[in-house]
């Protein structure tokens, strides 16, 4: 996760990063603080039940949507750019279908 923080900081990200409770470590917290990123771990549920929590729920829902695209279930693209392009195509497909439903 520390390399991801370096990559985010290199792109100008200087806000709070949300994650589940596995991101509570001191090493990660120190690395984030040094890069100007605050790590905010949060529980996904209470008492065994799932409770959606703001933007984190949007990310989980979006990942669930693209899981329906078979090509993205196994990553066999040659470069990161190819994978990013296929993810964009998946979201364009999802959002265009949703827009058509809103118009009709």
C-alpha cells in the first residue's frame, strides 16, 4: 500500500484516503503523514451487518458493477494503459445504459 501512497502523492493527492480496518498499521500511517495523506480506516459494518458509509460505498458499488465484465475478471492485458482503457469502456457502457433508461 505504501507504493500506492507514493503514486497518489506524485499525482498531487493531498487529502484523506479511506480504507477498511486492515489499513490501521503504523507504517502506513507514518508514510501517509510524510506524504501529506491522512489514512482513515473505517469498519464496513456493525454487528455482522453491512452499513454503507459515504464515498466508500460508491467505490464498492462501482467495483461490483465492473465485476460483471468477464474480460476484467482476469487481468491479461499487456500494459496498465490497456487495463485502464477496458475499465473506462466498461464504465462508459454501464453509464450509457443507465442514461438511456432515464431518458425513456
